[in-house]
C-alpha cells in the first residue's frame, strides 16, 4: 500500500508524540485498507489511543491542513 505524504506525517506524529507502536499502526493501516474507517478512529476503536489522544490527533490534523 502506498502512503500519502499526509499519512506519513500522521504516522510520524503518532509514533513521536503519542508513542503509538509500529505494530498498532500497521494493524490500523490494514483495517483502513479494507475501508473500515479513518486511521485515527481505527486506532481508537482498537484501544491503541485514548479519547484524549484521539482529540490530539484531530487537533494536529487541523493544524497540518492549514499549513
């Protein structure tokens, strides 16, 4: 699966700032590939990020989209 620049930035944010494991991200990417939802929501549904972290992800995404 080819990742977009936004995906790579999000993955870097998840690993560097929120300390989400590479295996957790890989699981979410596999689920997203099957059209099960957006990466942040999948991470939350599987308990890989908390609700507070999900909010941080959305805030981060909004700042990146403004750049």
